[in-house]
C-alpha cells in the first residue's frame, strides 16, 4: 500500500510540475562547408572555415525538462575536406570558472561537462558514430547499432582540442574520413546531432531535440547536407606490435622458473570500399586486459564471463543474435555468438599440468563489415586456433575454425528489418579428443522486426535451427549434459547412445510498446526444443524450455517534488519444459528513483515458484524435484558521482524450502576522487548462503547399479574485496591498478538422497544417504590483480607495461580460520606472475 500510495502521489506531483516547452519547429537540416584549408586544431574558431560556416544554434534541453529553453547557449559548425570531417562547438557558460577539467582514462567519463557529436554517415537511421570529449580533453567514442545500442569497445583514431575561456568552453573535432563508413556517391547527406551535458546542473541539451519518449537514437538525428565530392579510397591501417613476456612456471614440487617469451603480431584495417571494411589480427595478444572476477560455481550451468578482448568487442553489435532475450530476462548472455569460445581455456586440461597453456592460441582472425549500396548490412567473421598439447603430446584443444555470417536489411527508414545469421565450427579431432568434443556445429537463424504507429509499437520474431555432429561418445555426452538432460528417468526424452548427430530449434515472438511518454510494455513467448545446441560458438544455459513473460513500466521522466525521475517496473513469467512440465511461475516489481540531489534509490521484490513447480536440473540428470515458493528482495543506494566521495550500498535476501533455505548479500562500495587526476575505489562483497538442498553428487551402486541422487545441507560464506586505483597523468598517459582477493568456504551436512522427489511434503522427498559418513566441505581462496600503464604516444599507437599476479589455494574442508587467517594463507601461497611490455605503432595509408 505504501508503494502504491507513493506512486499515486508521484503522478499528482508529476502532473503539476511539467515544464512549459517552447512552441517552436526545430530545423532538422544543417549544412557543412568544404574547408579550403584545414582548420588548426587548437580549440579556437578563428580559422577561415569557421568564419564561413553557418552556426547551428537551435539547441533545446531534453533532460530533465524535455523541450525547455536551455540555460546556456550552444553553437556548432561543421566543415570537411578530402581527408577529414571537422566540427567546432562553442558551449557558452556564465560561470566558466566552475567548469571542471577532471581527467580520466580514455572511454571513461569523468564527472564533468561533455560535448558529443553523433554522425550517421550511412544515413540509414539505424547506425552511427559518437565522438565525445570533456573540458579536460578526455575522449570517448562509440558505435551505434540497432538505432540506439552503443558499442563502447570501438576505438577510432581521431583528435580533438578543447579550451576553457571567458565565454565558456570549446571543442574542435577532427575525424578522419577513414574512420567513417559511407556510400560511394557524388553527394552525401549524413545524419547528425550534437549533445551537451552541463554536469553541475545535471542538464542535457541537444540539436535536434532528443525525445526520450520516442524509441531510437539514430532515427532522431537531423540532416547534414552540403557534403560533396568525397573520395572512396582503399584505406589501409596497420598496427604491428611486439610483446616481451616473463612468466612464472613450475619446475618441480617446490621450484619455479621464470621463462622469457618474445612474440609479435599485427592488427590491420583495410577499406575494401568506402562502406566495407576488413579488420584482422595475426597472433593477437590481449595481456593488457583485466582478469576475470573469481567465481565459485556450485550450480548446474556454465558461468558466463564478459568479453574483454578489443578485437572481438569492436563491432559486436552487428553479430548479436540473442536467445531467450526478453524484457523480464537478463539479455546479453545467451547468444548465438559468444566470442569467448574463440581462444578459450583448453577444454581437456586434464591432459596437461600447471605448465600447459592456459588459453588456446589464436593464429589469426578477420572480419568484414559494412553496408552495401542497397541497404544490406553484412558481417563476416572467421578465426583459426591452433592445436594445444599437454603431457606426452596429448591434445588438450584441437585446431579449429570458427565462422559467423550475419546480414540485415532495413525498410521504411529503418522501421522494418529482416536478418539472417549462420555460425559454423569445425574441429580437427584426434584419438584424444573425438570422444569428448563435437566435430562440427552449424546454426542458422532468421529474425524480423517491425515498428508502427509512429514507431511506438514493435513486433519481432526469431527462428533458429541447430545441428551438431560427432562420435557416439561425444553426442551421448551432449545428451547427458545439463543443457539437455535426455537421460532423466522421469522425463519424456529418449536417450540414444548410438546417435552421431543432434538437432533442435528455437522460436520467439515479442510484442511491445517501445515509445511513448509514460507507459511501455513487452509481452513475449519463446520455445527451445530439447535438442537445441549452440554452445560450440554461442552460449546457452539450457534447452527443453518454453517461457511466457510480460513486462510493463511507468516512467516519470520530468522532475517532481522529491525526485528528478522515477521508473516503476512490473514483471510476470511462466516457465515450462517443451513437454509442458511447470518449472516456475513468478512475479516481480521494482522501483528506481533519482532524487533531486542526484542520488539513486533502487528496490525490488520477487515471488517465485508459485504453484506446483519442479526443478528438472537440480539432480543433474536425475528426476525432477518439486520446489517450494521462493521470495526475495533487494535494494541499493548510489551516491552522486560528481562528488569527491561517492558511496554505494546494495543488499539482497532470499528464502525458500519453507524457510529451510535462505541467504543474504551485502555489497558496500566507496569511490574517492582525491584529485582531478587520481581516483581510488573499493568494494566489498559479503554473502551467506544456507541451502538445504544443494546437489552433492550422483553415485552408482556397484552391486545394484542403482543411481543415488544426493543432496546436502550447505552452510556457505563468501567474502570478496575489489580495489581500483586510477591515475591519469594526461588523457593519453594512465596507470590502472586492480586487485581482488576472494574467499568462499562451506560445510556440507545432513546428506540425503531422493526418495519421492515430487511429494507434497518436503521431508518425504528425501531419505538418508549413509554411504558417505562425512560429506566434508570446501575452502577456496583466489587473488587476482593487474597493473597496467598505458601511453598513447601518438594517435593509434600505444605502449603497455603490465604486471599480472594470481594466487590460489583450496582445502576439502571449511576449516576454523577467520577471514584474516584465510587471507594470510592465500598470500603465503606461491604467486603466478606475468610481466609484459607491449608496443604497437599505427600506420595509415
């Protein structure tokens, strides 16, 4: 009642404080001039080109008050020549002394003002490029795909000069045309926009006016005309690099050696045409990227790790083809293309030891991307990995080829689109690998979307088919995996140990309101057949599932009495197996509020497991287990990021199994901006998990051949610390330090096996299992750290100096030690150190 009452009050206040918008028709068209001589990049507008260029001045505020006259004036001018695209922006400010020049490393936004230009050089109203800068000269750039999604991994080679003066501040951009993609024609019209953030007032203005209630970003840009005579050069960019690496390797039980390695490679980019680009990498090295966080996975499904390697991150939006992606779910994980499969840790690591390779070597990879003259966007990626061997020459990972082909075509100015994708994996298997891995995998998919009624509503659909082949042993293992669970004794699927292939399909349809001033919603249905398998090059938690879900949101975007903006979400869902067995039924509501002081408040409540639901993966191939209702709540507070001190705090709790299982987590954090160049942050993760039905193991009786599906009561505690140190000497010279110790320990007790797994009474579902007297426990400790110094000594060229350290230690029992005792034990273990220097040099022709 309190929540509903607060929101009703918010509605009343919202209605009474709506700002009055200017009644003005914005000019959606601007003109660029051809520069007879290049402007000097100094942040001043005294060049001949800027004196001739007509200013763009009709900026309007879009946040927090959409359509309001801006507090300060803004002007932009655009010019170009045969090699570059130039933009000069003057941001007037009555108090220029309050404009902060706080620094940060590239692609990290400091808490300061910002100017951003947006260019849709194809003018397809679906894609684009963003170039942003702060008063201190910190650069950020993004690719835009699907009319609003941003690819932050894209790093173009461009330059900008900024200056703060008595009138405010300025930014003068120089974007090489080689960094843009455009059609091959005599005259061009680009989509174009300019955004300005006035950070101390939390206000944002734009030309043309960006309307938050309207879906999309590229489709809201203005037109930039007057661009004529652009060439279509065969652009070639090459960045060769050399890496010297010193690695700690074991050399006996208590001895270690330090091996020096020298390698080299190259990244290249070739403009096949003005709108098609070939990117490639030869023997890539990604030693400068941050290590993955430590995780102890006791669940049935694989852990998902974010991609961090620049080559595979850049342009990933074109290759995205998500599975099980809908508003209620966590989109972005399950996908037909999961690039972490390429260069993964060897899958048969039991053939090796500590000195064996920890990652599969990528011999080379290339991708061709662009948009053809008929509006067809294409993306082709191909990568080759080498064979990795362990002890006695046994294969830990076979040589393999990975390929992805994606194509999309837009109609009706981007309001309608169709697409197709195909992925393929081929492995060169041998006697050590053919019984463990699939020899080939092929996936093909189609998608369609359509927006209507002023782009406010959208309907979309996807259809995917998969086919994998391999030996009888490999396909049998596929059927038995937790993705499929064909062997379940109470399931409708037939496990066939003689199969040498497996096929499946996925279908999805979604309908929603994606635009509008206040209400948005989406309802969806998706079905995954039991044999659907995409994990050779994609990521899928499980097959054999169908789902119906609905999400609705009320968005209060205009300031009211006590908040700047507020979002209220309501979700419901049903999950079944493909045969109709009920897996889950649930409801969630959550509220997110930005207060007037720029602090954020978050709160959510969930009720799940409503009705007679079962878990068909809990017993890892055993019978489905009835589960009781689950309740959970979470909340968070985020401080104002503009302050010198920014606190944060998140908490969550849950309960299930009639109170037998429960847990909580606390995640406090603190960020300190010690100076305009130095930031320090720390976060702590504390969780306690009591699980009365944690899967323990499946054991086959040697006499009766009966399988015992066992569960235990688990008491688990996990603590992690994450510290970061960021020093920015200049926008091109930075030092980053990341360090994170992780400790998770637990004790098993009350070991039981399944008895009547679907019994209504909880106790009747289990019976004692006495074959193991003491189920034991675990104590897992890890430490991971990175120190990275980066110097971009010229545009596109960089020097990295990196130190990585990892430590690990584990015990089969929880042990009596405190957190400090466990931390001491962890740091007493021998470290694995890697030191590397990576130097690259960018050539442009």
